[in-house]
């Protein structure tokens, strides 16, 4: 679909499940050379796995060196790795705060920091940050997670300005997506009963004007588009892929014509 992507070298962090897995497979379909930086391996045709802890500097440096050592180039980086937990500021332990920030934000910083020199040597490219609708509107009791996702929007803007025009940087903000993370969130509310889990996910889907949650493939399609030359003037912004969730006010108005 995007001829310019064929042969491009792509790194996806957290590519072993959910959105990251879908992104990795879509880049393979485009003829890209794809590397998955993750702690858990998920065998995928056309995807090379490298065990990387994105929160650890030495692990990230070694991962980037391995990619460049094998193929000599790097064009696209998708900072997708992320973890979540629930808690207010007072409920969240310092250790849990650090875990969320280290993976979601420090990880994106480290992968960006050590990828940019290689992207520049390769003639330029694209960096994608997996933000969230919770970069803008949030739930209760997501202090650490929401903070990390807000920060990714700022990081994308900073990278876009500092490295233009050679590097484009874009954040993607999904709404609810049917992933293992969403299923974990449902189980944390309703327990292990499969029917209750499905009902909770359907309930969350109905909050979106589209009436459902997204599939990982729908987010992956946006990421691949943004990485292509078809999106060559898009940088320093956030693309919201949320089925209209952020646009929707919680209140409704009476049906029929009403005048005051």
C-alpha cells in the first residue's frame, strides 16, 4: 500500500502483544525489516526479536546497536511499550510510580535518544509515540499512567521541533482497544468470569460514539500511514484514534426542537 516503506528498517517496542504485535505485522506486510524490542518473545513471521528492557539504558543501547550492526540502517521507531496500574497519588507507591514512568516515559526517551543518531545517518525517518486518550481526558485513579501519557505528547512535540526536517515525530492517542491490557482492566473490575469480561468491554465500547472498542489493527493502520511519505507534512502533533470518545460530552440534550 505504501511503496516508500518497502525495505525500511523499523523498531517496534512492546511488539509481542496487542497494538505492538499488530503494528509489527502491518510493517511486515509493507515489506519492512522489522525488529521487536520486548522482554517476552512472540514468534512472528518476518519480525526479528531482540530482548530489550526499554527502561534500562544499556539494554536499549545494545538493542539499537544490534539492529544497526545487522542491517546498517534505522528509519522508523514506534515507542509502543507500556504498562498501567490504578491508583491515586496517595495510593500509588513510589516503586509503582517509578515502574510506570520508567517503562512508559523513560523507555520512550531512551529509545528515542539512541535511535535518532542512527535515523539521521540513514537519511531521516519517523518516530511514533503511543500516547492515549488519557493524554487529554482521564479516568479516576490513573495518576501515574495518565502522567506518563501526557508527557509523551510533549516528547513528540520536542523531538519534532528539534530534529525537523530530517525526523518527523507524531503521537498516536487510541481510545479503548481490544488488547490483553484492556482485558486485564476488565478483569480487575469484574473478576475472571468470561461473560462478565465481555459485558464490561462492551460497556466501555458503548461509551465511544462508534459504539465499540477498536481492534489493534485499526491503530496499526494509522501508525503505518504516519510512517509513510503519505504523511510527509504531519509532525509535532497527536493523532487521536478514539471512535469519537474525546469529542463526546457526558451529558445529552432533550430530543426534538427546544428553545429557551
